C-alpha cells in the first residue's frame, strides 16, 4: 500500500485468551534491527498489495468493504486493515483465524498443524503467498471475530510514521503460538496487569499505544465479557490518537490529545 501524507497504513492485533489467572494477551519482542527494536508489541505490520487482492476476491468471511468503510469513516483502504492484521498475525505467531468452507471455525488437525508449520516457513522466506495457504487449506479468514478498538498515529518526531488500526480477537482454540525468529525474537502470553507491571519495573519495554491499549482491556474477568464490551463501542468514539513528544528541561515528555499543553506543541 502507498503512504498517505507520509503515514504508512498498518494494523495490529491484540490476541487474548482465558486462563486460570484471568485474561491473557500475546506479546512479542521485536528484533533489534527491526522497527521498534527490543520493544514488546502486538503482532502486526503494514498493509500490502496482497491484502487488497484478498479483499476483492472471495477469501473473507463476516465483513464486506462497505461495512468496513462505515467503521473506519470511509477510509479508502478500509477492509485491508482487517485482512492485514490477520495475515501479519499468522506470519508472526502461527495463529490462523479462519473458517472452513462449511463456515466452521478452523481448528487445525494434527496433520494440518504440521503442514501449517511448513507453509508458514515458506511464506516467511517468500516462497509462497498468504493466498496460497488459504487456497491449499480451503479457508476464509474470519474478519467477524475481530473488533476494532483504537487508532494511533505515530508522532511527528519519528522518521517513519504509521496510521495504525488496532483490533482485538479471542484465541481460545489451543493454538501454540511461536515468534518467527525474524521480526520477533521472543514471545509470551502475559496477564494484562502482569505486562503493565513488567514494563513499570523495566523487565520489558512497551511503547505508549501498547500501554494504553493494555490499560483499556485490563478490567475484564474473561474474553467473552471483554469482547462484548468492546463490540458495543461506537466507532465515532474511537478517535485517532497522535501523541506529541517534546524536550523539556533536557528530558523527553509526551502528551496525548486532551491533556493540558497538548495544543501548545
């Protein structure tokens, strides 16, 4: 996808699951040489041309372009945001959120799981496309399992800037997730509060969008309650958030829209 006003469209997906300790979220540590090197993030990445191809062909269930544009206020690249979040999530974690041709949720058999490992490796090494995988396994990605939750814009102090749509999806099917070893060098299911505390004490590093998105899902006992609560949020109540960073007294400080002094910078 081409940039819009120097902002690269990208998507990120918060995968959540139920556990004995409450709701957990999957985070991965970015490789040092990648964007946000060393930072723990949700799976995600920039929109690609194949996402538009998937949007125009019969590879999706649960959402059409018109509905996607209604959610994203007629963004010209609406549906590919959903698609990119699921494609990138498979590339970076191995989780494939999809339905079979009979519309049943895709829960891979042992043989399919083994084949997915091979297909994912081939995809990461540029030998095949994501569409090839959907064709081979006769799947359609399940866009209706995602809920749109936030929109963040990279601050102007950064050289590379993104307009990122964040989505939320439950993953209670027992997928074993693994980082790809290329863009992600470590990964873990965290309790929401556990991740936030780990950042506070310096065990892991998080950036502001990750912190704020985690805080927004921290007060739920299970994924069912969480998804229900997020699904009823009106899209007009999900504004684009562009932090502003500046140096004050020799230190970097950041402000969010609505905070005192934001309009002065």
